[in-house]
């Protein structure tokens, strides 16, 4: 388990020292600009300092991003809201990356009007919708009760017909007695929920978001073998850490995200899964102000991992991947999301250079203070324009 990325370690690895894919003239590895199909930018109205701080951090690195719709009272429920939110994101993101793009999914509620879905889809406002388990995570109190998803199945059928994507936060929160399910068992129980969705809507494109356990990986391959249209995003913290980082030398709420970090065997399985071609990039960067992260109760889950996530994936492919590690990294980071979302791969090229930088101990804007993942450590890679 690592609390920093070791650049020297990279050079000692079997395939890394060959500098596969390295472009001498460019001084680094040239790749199409990657895509991040899972990130939280927050609400520009109620959390404007955080929004202003984090959007450029994504736009600096990625060609496009899926901006999650869990914005509290301003959650994305209509095509107009999706368009307005996207415009706010682009206005800011394009100050650092003129071709930055964003897609904003609809927040699925049990009583969603199918006319809204059809209208939003036809107008191009959204081509994805997010399924949150009610009260399972930040701003999910209007989500779906995963113990009985029957009320939402007709909606998913409409999405299947429209060829929309269904992005699932796969966790069952309550049991049949209305008691909370132990956090580390929640994802495992949601495998049956996805199973049910796929059986009812065999053509629906489903993304299993931030997959975090070995059982889920096994389910993913089972579904793929059956020909289901399923993908999974992998957030960097689940590749680098197990649940020990939550309790190392005391409690560390800054490292807490939902789903909860699992065991070492899950972490190792996720790294192998990624290296053998499973899943796709999706950082789930989820910034919270230090004041929220320091709450003595009801501290929210979420890591601000955006500044470092891309380099964590890269480093793992480079140090642990096989002979084809570079091509596989490009697939994972630059191609798979575009393919699954059915959007063109970025035609812009960028360079991952071995230029080290110190991850700041905190990011600040206005009154917002956000501690990033791997704060105050050395990151041996930077992204540059080609
Ligand atoms: O840790 C998390 N934070 N998991 C989620 O699913 C939501 C996210 C957030 O919005 O803060
Ligand atoms: Zn998320």
C-alpha cells in the first residue's frame, strides 16, 4: 500500500526501463488527450468556490468529463438544468483548455417523467442518467431504494430504447428490516441489482461506477461473457489503497470515499483487472471542503484526486503492466470511455513527461480549502501539450 508514487521504483521495473512508447522528441509519452467519465464539480450556486477551484483541474488534463448530477437542491432533473450546468462548466473549463467538453447526466428519481427523458435525450441535453441508491452517498436522498428497483424499471426500459447510458452507484444501503447494511457489504449486494437491470434491459448500456471489490470484478466478466453492454470505472484510490489508510495512526477522513475501501486482496484484484483490460478510467474526484471533512459526525465520503489520478493509473500500468503496458494504458485512459459513450476519441495529443512536482498540501479558492489525494508528496509525472 502506497502513500506516494515512487518514480525511482518505476525505472527498476521490467518493462518500464525500456521506455516503451516514449517519444524522445517530445520528451515523454505522447497520448490522445484522455477522458474522465466520472467527476464531481459541485454546484456553482451553492458551492461556487469549490466549483471554481476544481473545474480547471479537470479541464487541464482531460478532453472531456462526465459531471455528476448530485447537486443537492439543484440536482439535474431537467434538460434545461443539464444544459445550464454544462455551460457553466465549459465557460470555466475552456479558460484552461479551449476544446474542453462536458456531459451532464440526469439524476434519476423514482417518479421521473418519461417525457423529460425523451425530451432531454432528443434535444441532446443528456445521453446518460445516474442511478444513486437512496441515502447511500453525498446528495443521494432523492435516489432509488435498491431493495426494490421495480418502480424504476419502466424508466430504464425507455433509456434502453433510446440507447442512453445508465451510470450506477452500485450499493445497497438498507436491509429488509430498514437497518443499514454494513458498508463493506453494500457493493456485493448490488451485484444482484445490476443483474436484475441487465436481465430486464438486455441492451441497456450500464456503467458500474467506481468498482471496488473482487466479487464485482467477477460479476463484470460474467456479464461481459453473456454479451451485456457493461463497463466499469475504477477510481485511483481503490488501486492504491486498502481500508488500512482510513485508520493509519488514527482516523483519516480525508481518505474516505464511498464505496468504502476494501481489503488488500480486492485492491490487488482491481490492479490485475485493470492491467488485463477490464474497466476504464473514471477518477470519481469528489472534493469536499476541509470543514466538511473535519466534521466529527456525518463526514462526507469523497477524495479530491483529480490532480493526481491520471498519473496513478499511468504509473501502475508502467510499473506493473506487461509488454503492452503503454498501449493498454492508452486504451484505458483515452479510448474506452469514448467508445462506450459513443463519442469520438480526442484528436489532440498531450505528453506525459517525467517532470516531478510537489502535490500541494491543500488547494484553496475564496473560502474553500480542499486537501488533495497524496497531498504534499512528490508526483514524478506531469502533463504537457504536444
Ligand atoms: O465518495 C463519494 N463521494 N462517493 C460518491 O458516490 C459520491 C461522492 C460525492 O459526491 O461526494
Ligand atoms: Zn461519484
